[in-house]
């Protein structure tokens, strides 16, 4: 994955061919914060600067900087996949929710 992390915040990094520079977008915020750099060193410095400015604005306006997540989300899958998931969960003696959590955690562990 094209990500960068600083002080517990994560940014998605993409190349912008029009600007001939890398663009970073800080993820999981209650607002938008992006930054640009031509190389990794410049990109990291701009990430830190952009985050600092964003956090200062949040403090001035009494806004929580990080988006809150409830731990719940709806997932739409085919009826066939739903059936396979339910049967597999029963065979393993687990709930569908627990089996899905484990599969998601495994995928995220493999991605890092």
C-alpha cells in the first residue's frame, strides 16, 4: 500500500502526473488535509506541517480532529456468499460476525 504514517495518523500517497509530485491525503479526519512533495523527505515534512496546521485549526474551533467509528457497518454480499458464510460459521461453531471479523483482521494483517 502507498501509505505514510506519522504520530499515529495515516496518509494515502498517490502520484499526481499533472504536478509531477506526490500527493498525500491524511485519512480518518473530521475534515480534509492534504500535502504535496517531490520526494519522500519533502513529502514527510509536508505531512507533518499539514497535520500540525489541521490540528491547530481543530483546537481553535473545538473540533475533534479524528473521525469516530462506531464499530458497525453494513456489508452487502450475494445471497450465495451469505449462505456459504453462515454454513462455514456454523461448522466452526462461530457466529457470522466473528468469522467475518477474523477474515477482515487476517486481510489487514496480510496487507501491512
